[in-house]
């Protein structure tokens, strides 16, 4: 294994692949957005509701999913969610009406709430304070790698079989994910009873505001304990650092998904009259670049501390978003779409900060809260863009993205300044 990735368990590498495989349908849908609008005679607002429907169900189920991930065997939950994903993709591919398509999309969202809660809690428990940003960054790059190939493949298939292509891709991905769960993980590796399997070198904060690299003590889980912590206690335990982590989560996910799922596809298809393949290439190029920036940012965060990336990363994010106002032709469309990858160096920060802040018994629920905030952002993005495009056009839509991202970024920076771990190197104490 490469030196920079030393210490990451074998099962984590399998999980890095399983998670995006179970989410293939999400990114595969992007290139056929104009086709769906035409086939089902949708307004931009209707389209925004369809794109956000999976996130609505995930938003509802994120916290229950976190409780399930805390109480039950994660491996069993994963293969159940994989089967449901495959069935929902088949249902969507056979749909002849918009309500049935919307229902299938919602079921896919429900299954994804389960598999994301389980896998993210499993990964953050496997990681240590020394490599947590890298582990969570590699999980993010799994998604980015998926988006590199999936929209282009879906776009190519859409030229042959039409709008049903992303659901075929999603069913195939679900099958691959199920096979990996069965053959690449073992029952005794799966986290349960609120205490994910963690490396013995992990250093945990004893109280809110204690740095992973500062004075700390290991939390010893009670064997067989089935006590499930309440979500309302998370902020007492996590303090301002947890608030800042969640605000940063919203800023990142809102901007990214508003652009990739609604703004860029609509601009490319309706204004520049690009084909689904071309739109897919634009989104894939953005994801390809984000693989490099996410891993680089994760290594920097583990080496020199999370605070090094926060302000520069948010500044780059806002600048690249603002640059989209200068799209005038196909060349500038591709150039500025791909430039969004520069802002993805902060992708691993929110999840790794949640892991830094919370003791083991709270991590599954803390990661469920992270997914709750992320899904709220993913849900809000397409709806805001749909409404803005219907009423104030592309300039107004871009202004809405910038305003919301900037407000969340400001809250994140202010809250994180009060969290001690932000000022300390994550592995200052060995």
C-alpha cells in the first residue's frame, strides 16, 4: 500500500467502493435532466422537486438510520438496502408516469439513507485521529470517481435507450455493491451496539472542545451495551465545533449539488443546446479534478490541522462559483464547470471534524446528523435553482447559490473559531 495510505484497514477499501455503487443512480440522472423535462412535460420547479425527492426521504430517515446503525449489525443493513435499491431502479426504469417515477426515486433515497449512515459510521470508527481526514476524503473521492464515469456512461446510453438509462446504471451498481458486501466484508467486521470497530491507536476527546491532539483519554465502550444516545445530546457533547462542522457541510453540499444537478445541466441543455453526452462530460471533468483536490486536502488536514484549509477552501469555493457568471459559450462552459474541482479540497473536513469531536458511542448518530444536514442541502439546492430559473433566470439562480453558500460559510467560520481542535494539530501527541 502507498505510504500516504498506510494504516487504512482492508475492509475500508471495500466500503469506499460499496457506497458509490449503491448511489450510482443519483449522478447517472444528471445528463438526462432535459429529457425528463421534455418526456414528462415538467416545469423547472417540477424538475427540482423530482431531483430533490430522494433527498426528502433521506432527510426524514437520516436520524432513524443513524439509530439503526448504532443498534444493529451494519453488514446486514447494507445488503438489505442494496436489494431495495436494485428493486427501486427496476421500478423506475419501467415507469410510464411521473408519479410512479417520483415514487421510485423516493424509495432509492430511503435506501441510500440506510447505507450512508452505516458506511460513514463504520469508516469514521475505523479511522484514527491521525488519518481520519484521509479516510473520509477517500470516501468522498469514491463518489467523485463515480461521477467521473457515471454521467458520461449514462449520457451515452441515453442516446440509445432514452431517459431510462440512469435506472439501468443504478440497478447494475446496486448489484456490484451487493456482491462486495457479501464477498469483501465479514460479519465480525461490522459495527454494532454503538461502538464501531476502531483502531486501537485512536485518541478521543474526553469533553467537547478537547483536541484530538491535545489532552485526551480513550473511551472504553461497555461490552454488550445497547444504550442508544439521543440526538439532542450531540450538541452538548460536540459544542461549537460540531455546529461549525454542520454549517460547513451545508455550504459544501448546497453549492456542489445546486450546480451539478440543476444549474449546469439546465444551462448546458437549454441555453447552449448541448447533448446529454456533453453535459455528462462537463460534470465528469469536474469530478475528475475533485479526486486530486480532495485527497490533497485530506493529507494536508491530517498533517497540519483542519484550520489550515477552512478559510482558503471556502474562498476558492465562492470565487469559482462566481466565475460561472462569465459563461458565454461552450468553451467557457466546460472550462468553468471543470474549475469547480478547485473548491473540493475541503470535502473531507466536515466528516473528519465530526469524528474528531465525538466519542465512539455518539459517532454513528453524529454521522447521521452530518448526513441530515448534507441531505437538507442537496434537497434545497435543486428546489432553489428550479424556482430561481423559473422566475429570475440564470443570473438570479447563480446569485442565490452564492448568497446561501456565503452565509453558511460565515456561520461555519465563526463557530469553528470557538472549537479547540481547530487550533491544534490533529496528531500533535503520539
